[in-house]
C-alpha cells in the first residue's frame, strides 16, 4: 500500500482522478505504459538492479 490518495496517485502517474476512476471501474482499459507508471508511483513495481526503491534505498 502506497499511502497515496487516488487523486495523488493519478497526478503523480500523469493522469486525472476522474480518468483513474474509469480505469478502476473497468469502463476503460489503461495502456501498459500507464499501468507501469501507476505501479511505480504506488511502489508495487519491481525495481531494476540499482534503481532506487520507494524508501530511497537501492535495489
């Protein structure tokens, strides 16, 4: 869990709150690129070796 509100998650991933809601409801399918950004922002994306993790450490 990232501790972000839906609005914060949307903004940090480069989309809007209402648009994020359409993805969450299943009305629209997000692109693979947006899914990767959402995962990265939320802290659930796997890190590449040497990439900084959400807590600032390196993987």
